[in-house]
C-alpha cells in the first residue's frame, strides 16, 4: 500500500513554516500597537497613560523650557524626549522584525507559486497571498524608516505633537513667540534664543536622518531591480511564470526606488534651510 504524499509537499508549501511565519506576523503586528509604550516606560517615571497625557505633559514642559532660556533641555522636557526616543526605538525594532518575517513569508509564498501545479485556482490563491504579504512588507519598511527618524531626533518628532491651537495661555504665548522668532529674517545683530537654536538643529537632524536612510533604501531598491531584471533576462522563455514574477518585482523595486529618491530630494530643502519648515510646523501646516 502506497503512503500518500504530505499535503504540504503536494501543494509546494511547507505548511509548518507558513503557519509559524503567519502567526509571528500577527503577533508582531499586535505588539507594534500595544507594546512600545510599555517598553519605553522607565522604572523612574512609568511612562504615560495615553497620548493625551503625553501631549499635556509635553505642552507644559515645552513652555517651561522656552521660558528658561537655556540650551539644555529642562528636566521635565528631557523626561518626555527620552521617553519618546525609547518609544521609537521599540517601534523600529518590532517593525524591523516584522519586515524580516514578512519578507520570509513572501519568499515562501512566491516559491510555492512557481512550483504550483497547473490548477488555476491554486496559482491564483498563492499569487494573491504573495501580493497581500508584499504590501505590508513595504509598509513595514516605511515604518522602520519613520521610527529610526524619531529615535535619532525625538525632540523634532515631538514638536509635531504640540497642540499649536491650544487654549492654554502659557503654551499659546510660547508658540506665538516661537512663530515670531522663526518668521523674523536673520539679520545682523539679531540674537537667536538658545532654545530655538536647539529646535532648529534637531529639526534639521530629523530630515538629515531621512535623507541618509532614504538614499540607502533607494540605492538598495535600485540594485534589487537590476538583479531581478537580469535574472528575468537569463530565465528561459519556456518558464514564463518565473519571468513574470521577476519582472513584476523588478518594476515594483524600480518604482519604490524612484519614490524614495523623490522623498530624499524633498527633504534636502529642510536640511539646507530648516527654519521655514519648522515655522510651517508651528503654524499647523498652513
């Protein structure tokens, strides 16, 4: 009596690996949402209960820092900035692991698609699953980039959370003064407040980080596109399925590279002259 082949082999899919990677992706996606706040909380302050608590503390600490006239962050603002840096580190690490898992899952599915039998339904299901995994993988990459930015320049990242239209008088006055200082042209004899120098410097660093990482990612996508197109050209004309997959991902890599290069160029303006961009931030994007 002949022993039937294992379902995973007949389908061309290692079922155990597929199950493990899928479960890991789900767990990591959930952890990305719920875990960073807990991981970022220190033993001394315990973090923040929610986003509202963080924003309220930030507003008060920011006004206090501006009034101090010092370059060094005030203790209350330093606490928020340190927390925000750890928060982004946690999110970046989780997103990076999720990216690795999704890439592994995508490779597994596309290999199964290339080995699948002639049944159209099976091929369509595997192709759809491969596409569904590819999109979250690209999104995870963007999330990693954004959170590395936030970890490197947490103060600049926090400034986007300031309630620029706040009713709180102290914070409203502070933001008004910041706007006024940023709007005034730089001239001879004009002294820039130390706190504003720190803000401008960190805002520039925030965009420098994106320029550097974005350039690296763009070059990597360009290289990947070249490799995929080369492999496609070397694949025999009889293996049309493999050629289609390689060409599709070659086009996707090229498009991703182009988008990242555009992002890099757009952010170079804020690197060269960060004050106008920072003013727009305090104007609420107007």
